[in-house]
C-alpha cells in the first residue's frame, strides 16, 4: 500500500540478473548507491576545478570536509593515520551522500537496509584487520589479551575479546541502519496524517517539517559516527602497543 510506512523500503528490481544462482539484479538500491558516488565525485570535481587561492564557496566546503576527516584521523589515530585519509574520507562522503539523497521526495534510502550497512561495516573490519596483521604480524593477536591480565583469566578474557571484535560490524551496521530506518518511518507516519486530519493537518505538517530538519542533522551525525568508529578501529590496528 502507498500509505504503508514500510513501503518506502521495498526493493524494486530494474534489471534482472542472476549470476550462478546469486541475485545480482540492478535495483533501486543499486541506482541510489551509484547516484551517491556520482554526486560525491561530481561535487568534488566541480568544487576543486578552479583551485584558486581565494576559494569559492564550493571549494571551501570541499576543503573543510577534507580537513574535517584529516583532523578526525589525527585525533584518533595520530600522524600515522593520515595515510588512510582516502579510505575514511570515501566512507564518510558515501554514507553522507546516501543519507542525504534518501531525504529527497520519492527517493530511496540505501542506508536504511541492514544488508548495505552490514556490508560497509564488514568491509571496514576486514580492512582494519588486514592493516593490523600487515603492521604487527601474528603479534596483532595480542589485541585479544589485554596487558596485565593474569594468565589464568586469559582463558575467559580472550574469548570475550574475540567475540567483541567480531561483533564490531554488527554494532557498526545496526546503529546506522536503525537510525535511518526509524527516522524515515516517523516522517512517513506524520506525512500520512497531514491529509487525513483535514483542517487540523497543519499540526502533523509542522511535525513533519521539524522531523525533516532533525533527519538532516541525523544524516550528518550518522556519517560522522560511522567515520569516528572506523578511526577508533584503525587506531587499534595502527597503534597497538606491544604487551
């Protein structure tokens, strides 16, 4: 039904594609992910095309975004973290673009699907784990054995640390998915009341405007949180102290 708040999350296949039994169809979700990438690349190219000493407004936004992520990496990882700036900056801009595009009328919110957010989170953990082993070798496993813990307690602590590490993509993905989905459901519910309440429809209209403003803030905040947590995980991989 059109007025069903959950209908906005329905996946629609535009191009049916099956690869060895795997559904790889091009969907509305795929389209908006491509749109997010195109929007980010297009904006950065246009913003940085002049590269003038006195920056334009667009150039200022691009440079501030760059410095914002660079500062985040320096604060959480240190000077060594700057080499991972392209990785974290790409994550931040992609998640932000997906969140913001989802606020447009008749659009689709990619980050409201757990499959997408979990794939992003799993990718982050895999990359971080690879960095950890590349820098520390087998010594990276010391991350699961905190310094100063008595040997007898390691039998209990190590499994807990391993489970906690493996749970990272779950917590990272659910936080983003749940916030985006809940916000869009609330917007749909209040929007549905505008017409049905007739002359009193101005009340849910005001609520919808307020929630929309809040969702814009949430869109930025969730992209920020996703990036900050990625930096924290990178810090574990880069600056793991020898035990």
